[in-house]
């Protein structure tokens, strides 16, 4: 069973602290009716730089969270490259 208790989650008898991202999500949900998530599938981009540019554009458009990954990601190196290039921008 998963349940929220203040700043912790309970899962299968364990009490886990809420992390930085979960705190951000809860805070933003309290402030607004919803969140704008952007999902970037690196398989849809020819280069890591192109995927990072998409992430930058999403950030500039007001995305609250940017998720990078896909169900058929063929290269961990490509994903690492996207994150590396995004951090530079």
C-alpha cells in the first residue's frame, strides 16, 4: 500500500522520505490546478544536442518538469548526452 503522510510515503510497511522532486510537485499542485510536464523521447531526435534544444524550448515555454527517456531507448550514452547538453543550456 502506498500512502502519503506529511513529508513521507509509506510503501509496504516502509516509511520513505519525500525527495526534492516530489516536494516540488506537491508544492506546485497546491499553488495551481495542474502541472505542465514535457516528455522528450530521445528516439525521436537524431542527436543529443537536438533533444537538449527541445528541452530548452520546453523550459522556456513554461514546462514545470521535463522527463527524458523512452520505452525503446537504444542507447544509454545518447540519454546521457541529452542530459549533459541540457545542463549546459
